[in-house]
């Protein structure tokens, strides 16, 4: 998508925020319409798995699943705990603990990234966390 400035210029407003830097922009077309918002779960950046790494992802992007399992193999090779949570239903999507609903990495229950990473970068990322 394009830069935030573009949307603000065209009348969108920041209507909600979520940890650590996510913003939801909104353009009011009908004053009586219910305004969108992040869920409380997504706002906090905390998941229920408190030990090791947790991945939350959907197949919105065709490369997502491949990268998730690639990163999981890196964790496995380093004997690090992980859990993969694939979002496959509307109910799961409504209860995902990250505002970026396509992908999120958590470490010990806390949101740490929404970025897909190649091997070298992911290993460096792991080293900084553990």
C-alpha cells in the first residue's frame, strides 16, 4: 500500500492504534456506520503461548506459509521451542493477537516482528532475542 501521508491528504484519520506501531486509518463515508477498531487482543501484542517462539499467519500472501515453515526449521535446528498458528477461519482472524493479521512472530508471549526473514537475518534476529 501507499504512504500514510497519501491517505491523510485524502481525508482518512487515524482512528485506532495497536502495539507497537500499528495505526488503523479510517475514512468516514456514513456517520451512522460502526467505526472499525483493533481488537483488545491485537492492541496488546501478547499471545497465550509464553514459552519460545509463536508464529501467527494466514495465506493472504502466497509466500507466507513457505516462510513460516522455513523459519520454524531454523528454530528446530537450534533446538528452540516454537508453535505455528495458521489462521484459517473468520473466528481465528478475529482473535489473532497482532494487528497485522497476515503474519506475526511472538517470543515468550510478546510480539516481536511482522517481518518475513531470510536465514541470515532470522538467525541474527534470534540471537538478539535469546
